[in-house]
């Protein structure tokens, strides 16, 4: 059981150190090997996704990633930017299914940006398509046209791409509350009309799941108006990126939101949904819980170790109940701790 560990940039190494300590404490005999990705990889090798990292990631059963990116690399040519490394590994490993659960732990009800009664008991799963859409569409670029600069990107999906993410979402809904909301912009975009059509065509195969459709602008609004109306949401790469950040705040902080990116065989890349947080990097204050909860998702989805996953999630619940809070979820009456102390608390709870 091999895990490729990619700490990345900014707070990446800080939160990863805690996640690795949790993994080691479980004593499940995982072999871990670290490699470069993102800005650190650009600095060391000139490319954000070096060949050595690619080889290690392909040979591993799972990849655990911190975060990539930062202002230092924002002016590089696009193909050398850290984010390209992340997109490349997702594409190369065929990780088309991105699962982003937004769960409100009762202890964080007051940290949510919404009123406690609106979010209490929130448990939604966003299923985001991850290897298609405008993120990867060609042609793309910025060119000189008609005497001015012209920027263009291409949104596209094949019906088979839509069908395979649709199946993941229907299956997930089947195991949960049996409600699936597909989010699109079919009133304007042809690609997403196809999205809606394919989701509708799949529905008869899942008679136990209730399928609904929603336009993305309304979905963004409904997520903050009455988020508990949702069980599973399925959407494309771009809308899913935006809606999952929005959903994270309902749970108290983006520092709480884990994610799993899976291929057809449940090989996966696991990472927090947040970025490298350059504003707090190096200070030892970042919340490591999203990364630690990503470890739990890895144990569950790639390694089938449900009991170990529940142990990690139980430990996170326990430290929240004990009042440990990093700065992003701090409120009066709780104890503010740093990244390492939060990791210590999770280890003690384990
Ligand atoms: P971000 O998620 O890094 O940060 C947004 C805000 O949330 C910041 O105020 C940050 O301090 C806070 N935050 C994020 N994670 C936190 C944590 N664990 N604990 C406490 N606070 C946390 O988003 P951004 O600022 O838009 O992007 C910064 C860089 O990260 C960019 O280069 C971007 O491309 C990159 N990024 C990478 C990933 C990834 O690697 N998966 C995801 C998103 C953004
Ligand atoms: C995420 C990030 C990435 C994305 C960026 C860094 C490429 O925002 O994982 O949500 O847009 O997918
Ligand atoms: Mn994002």
C-alpha cells in the first residue's frame, strides 16, 4: 500500500506534516514517499509536475496532496504555473470524480456564516467533474485580434464524460439521502443542455434516486438560503469549483473541507479543497483538519478501511468537542491553537 505524498506550496507542508503524523499513528503499514509538485517543483526542476513525481504518483495506490500555488509564481508563463501541475496530475491519473463533502460538525454551528438553525445538521456532497469542461478545453489563449487583445476558452463535454460522472453521483446519492440535484446553465450554454439531457437519460436506471435540476445561479443562492434542501449535487468542473468553496463556508471554514478525486477504479488523489493560503503560510496557524479529513476519505475510498476512516473522523469530532480551534474557526470560549497543536490534539484523540 503505497502513498505518494505531495506537500506542495504555502501552508501545504505545514498541514501535510500533521496529516502524515495521523497516518503514521494508525500503524496500518503504509509506505509513504514524498515528491515535488507546484511552485516548489518549478523552482527545483523548471516544471510544476516533474517526471519523477509523475512516475511516483502512477506507481502509488493513492496520492495525498497539500496545496499548490502562490504569488511568487503568478507571473510565470501559464504552462509553468503551479496550478498546471495540479491539473496535469488530475488529468494524467484520470481523476474525473471529485467528491467534496460539506458537513457541519455541531460544535462549529456558530463558526458558520449562516444562522445555526439554517445550517444545523448540514451534510451535503458535491460531486464535481474534474478532468473536462472549460478547464481543459481547446482552443484557449490570449491573442492579438483586430488591434486588441482577445481572450478565449472553450467549454466542452462529451456525453460519455457526463454519463460517467453522472453514474458516480447517482451511486453516491443511492447510498445517502437518495436525492440528486444536477446543476447546469442550460438556459444559456449548449454544453450544459447536453449535461441536463444526459443526467435525465440516466435517471431511469436509478429509480430509487430522485433527480432534480437547478440553474447554477439559483443553486448558488439556494446554498446560502436553505442549504439543507440538498443531498448530493452534481456539476461540471467550473461550477463545482465555485459551489464547493461556497459550501465550505457553511461548515465554518474552508479549512474544514476535504476532497477525494477518483478514477474508475477508486485510485485517488486526496487533498483539502482550499489552496496554499499565502496570507498565513509559514506562521503555523493553518487548519490541518481538511487534510486530516482527506486522509479519512483516502482510507475509505482507496483502501476500503472504513473503521480506520471512522477513527480519524471520530478524533476530529472529539478535538472540536474539546474546544480546540485554529484561527479560522476560533470563537470566544474556545481555545485557539496552531497547526501543530491541532495535530497533537488529533493524535491524542486517536
Ligand atoms: P486559499 O484557499 O488558499 O485561501 C483563501 C482564504 O482562506 C485565505 O484567507 C486563507 O488564509 C484561508 N484558508 C485557506 N485554507 C486555510 C486553512 N487550512 N486554514 C486556515 N485558513 C485557510 O485561496 P486563494 O487565496 O484564492 O489562493 C491562494 C493560492 O492557492 C493560489 O495560488 C491558488 O491558485 C492556489 N489554490 C490551490 C488549490 C489547490 O492546490 N488545490 C486550491 C485553491 C487555490
Ligand atoms: C481547487 C483549486 C484548483 C481548481 C486550482 C488551483 C487549479 O481551486 O482544487 O478547487 O480550480 O480545481
Ligand atoms: Mn477551488
